[in-house]
């Protein structure tokens, strides 16, 4: 069983999707800890409901980014973590920590990267009248939202308000993120010399999983 750490900043709905997937034995892994940089993040309540170990590492308590990153690093290393999942974790991690865990740390981003790295992705999709929107899951590298892509989930943009769009994006996040984690824990997905390597996975396009969702 792989040892998983989940880093959050907010509601933790993706965390809960991962928890459920582990409980259903779809993921051959165990969540060893949930780390939040926000002390009152709702995700911490969800984690406690399932008796998971939680840890607040509040970025406001540190003089600089390096010390914040180092504290996360030391905590993760104590637990011998195999896979670090950034699931709605809203702090940028620095070069040292991202290099150290390159190939071991994945991020969920709500856009079809390389489109719209950073914030406000849903607004940008609507403003630009994009026909498609979606999510990306990628290995974390020192460059923001730019590491090797593992998977994308795609939906058609309808004439709908932004809340509905965000809601649909959440739904596909809750499907695709656990799916990717399951493949990584089974060692069907891994990073080899900067390239994502896939084993026993059929729906590959341009060397990544692309799932189209009709919901
Ligand atoms: C997700 O939509 C993720 O893509 C974005 O933040 C949101 C986190 O949601 N970066 P939750 O905390 O998992 O509910």
C-alpha cells in the first residue's frame, strides 16, 4: 500500500473523493496525513470525520517561503510518504521542495493546461467564450502549473452561469483524480526521465489520459 499525503487549503471535496476511493479499495493506498495551510479549512473537518491525521502548517506563521516549504518537507519525510497530492492546495511551493519530490507530487488544476495556469480559470473560460473546459492532473515541477501532464478531463461549456460550470468541473475532478491516484499507486503511471510512462492504460491521447465527460 502506498502512503499518501493530501495537501489542501479549502473545502476538501477532492480529499473526500480520494478518501472514498481508498475506502472502496479502488486505490491501493492509505492517506497518512492531510496537511492544510489554512487553519479553519473545511477539509480538515472532513479529514477528522474519517479519523485521518491532520496537520496545520500555516504559511502566515513563517517569515519566508523556504521555511514554510521546509516544515512541510520535514513532516512528509517523517511519515515516509510515497505520493503527495495537491488537491486544492493554494500555495505555490518553491524550487527546492518541488525538485525534491519531482515524480512523487501531483497537482490538480482546474483548466486544460497549458491553457490558463494560475487563478480564475473558470472566469477566463467564460470571458474567452471557450467551447471546452476541464481539469488537468500533472506532476509538480518548479514551474507553476507546468509539470508533465498525466491526465485531463474535458467537458463542453454550455450556456450556464459560472457556478454551474464550476459544479460540473468539481464533479469530473472527483472522478478523475482518484482514478489517476489509483493508477499511480498500482505503478501503472510513473515519471521516468521527465516523461510520464503509462502501463496497462488504454485511453491515451498525446501520451496522457484524456477523458471526455458528458455531464
Ligand atoms: C478544485 O476545484 C481545484 O481544482 C482547485 O481548487 C478546488 C478545490 O476544491 N484548485 P476542494 O477543496 O477539493 O473542494
